[in-house]
C-alpha cells in the first residue's frame, strides 16, 4: 500500500535550525506505507506516533531532512497538526569522520565506566553545536533556562575528547568532595579495591583532584592508600633509591616514630628536619620516602599522603624500603 503524494506544489517548512526549506512535490515518490506482510513502514509509523503523542517539536539529525516533506504530506492528508522540525548537524569524531561505534564509547554508561561525572558529560553534550556567548560551564538549571534551538549551529561539531577531559577535571575539583566520592566509590568496587581500611573517599578527592582527570584514574592512582603492594616501581627505584636513600629513610623513620600526633604539620616538620640534618634538599628525603610508602614516584604532598596511609602502615613500608635498598646494595 502506497501513499499518493501530491503531484503539484511544494512542501515548505521553517526548520528551527536551518531556516526555510522548500522541496517540490515532483521530487517525492508515492512512498510505501504498508508492506506486503501488513507491517507499516517507518515514515508512516512516526507520523502516527508523533500525532498520537502530541509531539510539538521533532529534533533529529540532518540525515532525516529528506523524510520531513514526505511526513508533512501524510500529516496534511490526515488533517493532523504539523510539529516544528529542527535538523541538527552530525557529530564528528576526533578524526573528523562521522561519530560511530568504532570511535569507542557506545553508550552513556560507557562514559561512567571511563570515569566521567554526569555533570561533565551533560555540560559537554549541550555545548556540541550550541553556545551562549563565551560561557563554557553550565549548570543543569542554566542549560534549561538558556538553551534555544535557534542558537544551534548549522555546522557539524567535532567530538573532542580532550575538551571532555578538561570539563571532567573541572567538575572533579569544583563539585563537593562528598558528592564526587559517591561516584568514585563505584570505581573502587569495579576495580576490586577494598576501601574499608583507609581515608574517607572525600579526602581522596581533595588530595588527588588536582592531578586526576577521571574517577577511574583516581581510583587506580590511590590504591596504595588502601592496599599494601609487593613491588616498588622499577623506574622510581632507579631514580630515587640511590646511595644515601637508606640513611635518609632511617633518619626520617626515627623522627616519624617519635611523633605524638600523626598529622600533616608535625610530619612535614620531621621531613624538613631530616633534610636539614643531612644537609640535603627536601627532594633527597621526600622522593625516597614517596617511593617507600606508595611504591611509585607520584602522589600528593608527603605530609597528607602519610596521614592518609596511617602511622603503622607508613612506618612498616618505610622499613620495607630500607631493607630493600640494603639488600640491593649488598
């Protein structure tokens, strides 16, 4: 069964994004609306569905522009109201090609798995092809208040992963740590990290928020706060477990052991005093200490790191590093 399309005249509609569009009826065929097996076709289904649901605005990709005049003619034949149409441009991948599954993420939940906050993804998506002056950061309330279809660009937008990472990093630092921690908890669980023995997750957000762009990265980078490790990073060992490292660790361990309070200020003073007594820079004490307690060469400042790891585990790891260095030298 086919729809008998008008043979004369044109279909004219004001696209909310692209402006006036006119297509001659002579260019349109008598499209099939029911197949031989009785099933209806797409162009007929969407017309009935939009009419039945009281749809006022149809916002879809520019690849549907050719379908719109056909659907408008069917709506007119049914004496149904014609909605406002808006055809937005395609989204391109980082390589300039049309965004597709081969570019990686295939659903919004994949972005959750990759460590992105929902606020960052929403903010990024609303800025794809739309803007409000030079503003980059939008709350959900601002998106609702400011968004206008008429401000959507006619040009294709490129999906820029670096821009999404920048936004995510912004929200990790600016949202309340307690809120970010709720999303971070999922990543610890997903990576099999038991966080029952360690600092509060909101403290991890504060400590690592400046250096980590995703929650997945943050969970991986903070594993040493909750779990002991079997090996020291090889490159960190070569760089920081040199001659004099064992002496520095022994002296700082002695001072740390004597502390009555395991808080940032006295820990910082103990490290500083060790460097002064040995006549070396803070790095000659701090870096071997960092490798000793974290297993690698990257972490927040040593005073807050040691507080987060805890007294007993910190001292035990320092002794393990001393034994490791002496065994190497032997």
